[in-house]
C-alpha cells in the first residue's frame, strides 16, 4: 500500500502525486489539513516536520525523492 500525506497547496506534494500517477502507482492521498486521523498517523512517524511524506509498505520517504520512491516501489 502507498500513502501520500500532503496539503492541497503544497507544490512538492503535487509533484510527488503527479510522479506516482505517471508511474501508474495507485495511492491513498491523505490531506492532513482536513483528515484528522491522517494527521495523527503523520505525527506518529518519527522525524517528520512537513509534507509530502510517502509511505510505501512501511518505508517512509520525507519530501519528493524520485530515487527512493523508485527503490521502494521495486520491492513493493
């Protein structure tokens, strides 16, 4: 499962989601501005201070990092 914790007006969040769509990856988009449970999940992840945060089967990527996204998707 792939989750993206994001905010609607975050340009890096938009780039992350666009990249995943380009790769044909289905993901759950969690808007931490309006989704209280999603915000709690995000705050439970250590060392996170902003968005986007991508969770690929428990592998956490902070920020938009194509190399890490590709690496973790290979193991998906």
